[in-house]
C-alpha cells in the first residue's frame, strides 16, 4: 500500500467563498503540490471528491491527499535521541516551536551525528507518538538559528507544512524578533542598518559589509543601557535573512555582540543573541499566535 499524507482543514469564515484553487494559493501551497492534488484527484470536501473550481463554505471539511513520493526529496528521517528534554513553547498537528539552547546545532551533517535539535525533536516525538497529516510525526527543518544563538525556532512535523512555513517566513508574514547584548551605547535609540552583506574575501566562515553584497535590512531598538560596562541591550527585527546578518550589521556598526568571537565581540561565556519573539502564522488556517521567551539570554 502506498503511504499518503492527508491533511483535513475546517474552512473558516475568512476562506468562505473562495474556490479551492484560490484557497490553496492563498495559504502558499507550492504550485507543484497544487498540480499534484489536481492530477491525482486528491481533493475532497466533506468526503466527496471535488475539483479545484469548487467554492468553499464555512464549516466544510476540505481534505488534501498527497502520495508520499511527491516528497521523495524531503529531509531525514533524523535518528531519534531522547537524551535531552527540549523546552516546547507551542505545538499543534503541523509544527512545534522549541526554545533552542545556545551551542546546540540545528541538524546533523552526517548519519553519525545525533546530538542536534532535530535529533532531540524526533526523540520527543518517539516518546510522545502522534500523527501529523496522517503519518507518524517527524522533525522537518524550516529555518535555522546559528549554533551559538539561542531561542525560538520552528520545526515542522510533516513535509506539507515545510514549504508553506518557508514562504510565510520569506514574505515576512511570520515575524521573528531577537535580543542581543552588545558593546557600546547608541546615539540613536531606534534605527535601521541597511548596508549590503557579502562573502568575506579571505575567510569562508565570515560575512562582511560590502557594496557588492546582497541587500540586508535590520531594525533595532535600544531597551537598556549600561554606561559603566559600555553595553546595550537591543531588540532586533530582520527584514531580510542573510547569513550572520545580525552579527555582521552590529559588528560593522561598532556594536559587536558580546561573546561573538567571529566578529570581535567582547569575551563572554556564549554569544549573547537570543530569538525572543515569534509572531507565528499557522499553515492552512492563517491564525496568528504570538510567542515570546526571554529566558536563555545572559
């Protein structure tokens, strides 16, 4: 028997009156998956097969059915590791939000690595078995935090949710906010860093500010200042998502993050950067959930 992923959605008022094809576009389901649903006749409403032209009504149950081979290029599975108990901040059928400790890698780079966040998520799911889109829930990476960075990170439980969440992040519909302790006091208590960021010319590990780089925009707000220690606590919001963007923008503007040994930050026990808040928009429904965790930043 061919395994299938099957996701049932109860239609809310906001989607009533839309044709199925328009609903699928509105929730950012990728074009190739929309085509697969159409070609494989994988659409049902209240148990009856429908076409993409069917107009949805409030309270109806729309079921999306995908054959597993559509996701043959998906990640994992990552070996489960139950050695670490994660701080789960939010969880539903499609995803979970975890408060990642500093110095924990996001995902393994080889089959022998089992000490990463996704290994521990799969350990949690093995201890707490559950279904996601009709199959056993597994960990799928959506976005990354640097190993040294702590805080809120989204992990999907099924491959249907992954591209939807990626698009919600790309379009800045899901919004991420960070806290950082940095060197120096700011002349302006709110502002924007918008210098372009590119590859460093002599060190593959680094990025730097360069006119030939990619556009990058970071919004900052100073929350606390300590003149004796010459430090500030800043709240940061990403408008783009370049590698090391926050670290490079702050260091390049004479405010390196404490503990950042790559970008000349003040010596510390760890990188003082924490993903503190997440305006989460849920796949399939568009509902918003605001999550915030400050613990973890030193």
